[in-house]
């Protein structure tokens, strides 16, 4: 009688193992199908609703990067030193481009940006300057990719001459 119970228990355990193996194989096969990055578009906007990155992709994260000084000798607090919001945006995007290149990534691989904008000398956040600079690097003929993005107005950045700081995330 006891041996019959052992056979039933062993059979149940083997069946459970078989089911787990089958489930795992299903997951492996489905992950092989996920080879492309899926961008969830908003046709009426210059940014995406979201992005799905398959598990097999490599990622690269930049720190928050800021513009290089145009003229380090210029008087602090003047646009001659770092430029206005548009100039700083271009400088920062160029720095992101160079940083990505160091890691063998390109601007086309960027799928997310977090942008911090500080008020200019007139106390206003120049959203349009940032939007214009963004359009020169994304969602255009050279790079048709849009990115998911957060753009946040802040009181100030660490250096009062800086008007923008950008973090980028890329995958390929």
C-alpha cells in the first residue's frame, strides 16, 4: 500500500518538473521574438508615449550633463559665458553625442531624456529654446527617432550660469 503512494507522489513530482520545463521553454522562445525596440508613438507630438526595450539589449546611461563654457573668461552671470538656453541645449546635446560615441552608442540609440530647465536672466524658463534644440537631434530627417522624455522646470541648477541639464538613456 505504501509503495503505491510513493509511486503516485513520484509521478506528481515528475509531472510538476515537466510543466516547469515546458513553461520555461515557452518564455525562452517568446524572448527570442523580442528583438526590436518598440517605440509607442504619439503622431501629434515630438515625443513618445513610451518605449519597450527587450531584455537582450545593452543600455547606456549618462549622468546629468551640462553645457561647456563658450568663454570661461567671461563675467559670471552673463550669456557670454555659457550662452542662452538654446545655445546651452545644443552644447549639452553635443556632449551627450560625444559621450555616447565613447561607449559605441549613437543619438539614434537614445530612447529617454530627463531634462531640467532653469529660469534665464529674465526669470523665465525658455521652453521653446529647448524644444527647438531637441528638434535638431530627434524626430527629424537625420534621426527620425523620437524619445520618451520628461522636461522639468527647476528653481536653479548647481551653477547659476547653467540653464539646462540633461540625462540620456540609450539602448541597442
